[in-house]
C-alpha cells in the first residue's frame, strides 16, 4: 500500500510517498480502507517537530489525521463494528497516517459516517468541526441571542465555528480578508472586519464568546472584547494562553479531541445542512505531496484540501 510519511522532522521536503506493508489491526483496532483524507495545519506542525515530546523519535512517521473510508478488517476484541461499515474520524497524534491507502485505528475513533455525506465531505469535517464544537458548545455553551466574535471567520476552523454558533441562535461577527467580506456575509456573519486593520479596542465589552481560531489576539486583547460573563477561547496553544486559561474562567483552550458527543454533534449538524465544509481542492494520493507543500507554504483561504486514494 501507499503511505505519505517522513523519516525525520523537518520541512515539506521530508515527505515521501512510499510503499509499505498493509498493517494488521491489533486488539481493539480496526483497519480502514481510506477513501478520502483532509489536510489541517496541525499535520505540518507535527511534521516539523512542534510536539516532539508527544510524538517522540520513532520513524518513519505517517502524515494526516482526518479520514473517511470503509472498515475492511477487525482486530481481536472489537465488538459492534462490521466489515464494510462506512466511517470517518481523527487518528491519534502519535499514530497519524491518514494520507495512505489503509489506516489502522482504535475502533473507538472510527465513527459511523452519515449516509448522506460523501467521503470527501466527511473527511473535511472532523478536526475543524470537533474543535469548533469544543469552543462553541462545550466551552462557551453558546445560547440563542448571544453575541459571538470569530477571529478568522472564513478559515476551516472559523467557518465551522460560525456555522455552529448560528445553529445555536447566536449573532455572529468576525474578521477575515477584506476581499472576501461578501462571502463572510453570505455565510451569516453580520459584522465583518478586515483582519489587517483589526483593532480589538473598537469591539470592547461586546461579546459572550471570542473564539480566536488564528492565534491573532493576546489573552488581554481577546478578554477586552468580552462582556460580563463572556469567555475567550483560544485555538493556538502558547504559554500565555495556557496561563490565562489556568488562572481565569474567562479564558479557555479549544480541544481537537474527538468524543462520541462531539462527533455525533457534527455528524447531525452536517446531515441537517447546518455544518458544511468548503472544499477548495481535491487531489489524488499520487499528487498529494506538491499540494500539501503548497498548502503549507501558501495556505488555502478558500477551503479544505482533500486527498482521495482512488
């Protein structure tokens, strides 16, 4: 089988598409025939060694986390799963390996794919959807009529957060590039600011949730935008944000950890058409490395990069 992997930490030049043995699932695991996988900034951050204390020093390491596919083998002690079942999910940080023909994963991390969704759409949902759910639903507990500000409202994570906040009846403002203001308005963002000239002081004390999906605001800046009882949720882990979240209830860190409740929530929202990822580019696994390199160096402001294996 084919797998995109790397043999040492480093830049995009370290990625290789290589032939490896098809893995066998162990106890409590399933093997998924991957049909689609989606790229996230977390993928290349891990490859450069940003979380080396967690990811360790064993190589080669696979790349990619978000996937959709079909279960084609069951390991020992796996109950309630079937060969041929359509699934989607997020592989673990240490395991990764979704950019491949096959992926072995803990059976609990392979969630039923909504039948109405294509594999490409399902693959584009998990990490941004789960992280947005963590911020909007779990951390901020957004309710109807509340005011929400999304920093980076048209990024993969920001777009998901906007849609989930609207789904819960919130009024949503946000910032993005000025040349896509109309797109943000069409998504449902009622007030749109240009991120290049953004001044947090001009929005002081207005929001029940400020969700910084881009790591653009300091805890002090995000906190200043909050009204009484509001919370600032940060998607990027830095020392000052971790300290702020530990010392104050007005700050929290978004989690990309899939849970049954979060995955069921984004699946239901997607089936209802309330959570719709935008896919800007789809490439084959054979052509994925140049596309991943471009994604890393230039970004994809118009939507997700999806890799298909067939």
